[in-house]
């Protein structure tokens, strides 16, 4: 019984790590589609979201079966419920990558972002990639010391998000209202993506340590 | 055993209905704070979010206890897991109301929205109020025919969201970039609020009918 349950947990954990890779790849390619105004890549990301949703559903069913068949209590039950929520957050990260890709598609063949903000979005994309990759590592290794790095990345994303507002709202902004609206929404998608990664990390830390992790705050 | 479980479910259901009232009141007052540039009301909404988070945590603990103590399987387990997720969505709706209030606070003593969009946001606030109130009714009564109304309200919210973009991006927009960015984010908060209400409704419908409800689509 115990062995079967542990095997189920390992299986779910592996699936969650795989899901972090999928939503990481989605955001990475969405960023590329955005920077290159690459319609085909944007379409690929949009089409791939159904696969992410499917993996999420499979994980949910596995969690469901683990509870129904093994009737876990106390910390075992918290692990499975935690996994369910981690899956939801990761699915939402996939949606946010899809939103970025849709934005790239909407403005095609024009770029969605002006030249002077390319660096900012390239950096946001890089942070998104780093944060989701470390989130996968936290799930795989249960090494909660990685949470510090993840919080730092999230802080960096927030800084870029604020910096972008400063640029868009400065008197020297020359790209008009449409572009301002586009980059504001895009920036929010990246910021939310990082927030969800932090949320996943907090859940892992809570499961491992049995206590809420005070060091990672989800939203300012 | 069965009786105790049913009593727990009723209790959780009542708490969820109470939570819809709290997040409904939060969005309603946030809208008022926005329209009146009322700092005090905005601060109240922001302060009240901690209470919403607390109720959510209590519901989560009750769901957790119901699973741990009663070891439900099959549809009973799906009801409790569904309740957990409904609580998460409602908590997120509370956050979105808080975001609206923070926006009102940020621009105080100036209004966050130009005169010509007051009607749009008043309408969005009205739809938010209607949709969350009907979401509470779906949870309380399990009357899934209400889902049609909720989907209609969500469609109306999406229409207002698109209409707002049309106004902001038209050549006659005279309020500059900052105001465009503000109202874009605000409009997205209302749109997401309605999306979460639809998501809650879908979960109730799935629990009641045992099948995903195809009539309510979460996002276009």
C-alpha cells in the first residue's frame, strides 16, 4: 500500500516536472515569436496549448486516483492536493505563454513591440525560462534552497515590469497608444507567469517543510 | 458516516456562497471607489482582502478534513476537490477586486478613468455584480440552468472589453498613454473576474451533471 502510494507520488512528480518543461518551452517560443514577429512559431505555441491542458488533466486524474484508492491522510493528503494545485498553476502558465503568442499573431506582420523594448522582453523571456526551469528543479529534487533563486528572479521580473511602465509613460514615448496597450498587457503576462512559478515553489516548500515559506511573497 | 459527510458538504457549500458575497461586495465597492475616486473606500476594499483569504483558507481546511476523515471516492471525492478549486477561483476574484481598488488608490485624487469611459466601467461593475451573485445561486441551488445566464453575462463582459479597446485605440482618444494603460489593465481585471465566475460555474455543472458543460466557454 505504502509502496504503491509512493510510486504514484513519484509518477505525479515526474509528470509535473515534464509539465514545467512544456510550459517553459511554450513561453520561450512565444517570446521568440514575439521578438521575430514569427507567425508560424506563434501558431505552434497556440496549437501546443491543448497538449499542455491534456497533460494537466492526466495529472489531475492521477491525483484523484491516488486519493480515491489510497485514502491518504495528513501530510500524504496535503502532498496530493498540493500536486493538484501545482498542476493548475502550470496550466495557467501555459495559457499565459499562449496569450503572448496570440499577441504576436495579432500584430503580424508588424512586430508587437517597439525596438527600444526588445531588450526588456528578451530579458523577461530569459527570466521566465530560468524561473520555470528552477521550478521544475524544486519539484524534482525537493531542494527548497532553490526557492531563494526563484524569489530573486521574480523580483527581477517585477523590476522589469515597473521599468516598462516608466518607459511607456515617459514623455519620450513615441509609439502611440496601441503599442503602449500591447506592451502593458504583454508585460503583465510575463509578470503573472513568474508569480505562478513562485506560487508553485511556495507549495513545494510548504509540503517539504510543513510550514508556509515566508521568504517568497507572491505579489507585492 | 454518510450523514456526517453530507453535513460537511452543506457546510462547505454555505461557506462558498458566503465567499461569493464577499468577493461580490469587494468588486462592487472597488468599482464605486474607481468611479468616485474614493480613497477611503479603496482602502477598505484592499484591507478586506485579508478576510477573503482567511475564509478561503478555512474552506480549504474543511475540504481537507472532509477527505481525510471520510475518505470519499468517486463523485463524492470530485465534489470536495471541486469545492477546493471553486474556493481558489473565488479567492482570485477577490484579488482582482483588490487590484481595481489599488488602481483607484494609485491615481487618487485624480480619477483613474476618463469621463467617457465611466459608463463602460459602471456597466462592467454591474455585470461583475450580477455574475458573482448568480454564481452564488448556482452553488446554493445546484440549478445548472443558471449557467446560461452566467455565460451571457460573460459574453457581455467580453464585448465591453473589446469595445473599450476600440475606444482607446481610436484616433479620437484624447487622454494619452497613461490613461490608456490604466483602463486597459482595469478592463482586463473585470474580464478575468467574469472568467473565474464562469470557471466556478463550469465546476458546479460538472459536479451536478457528471459531464463538462460545453455551453460555457472560459476564454475566447
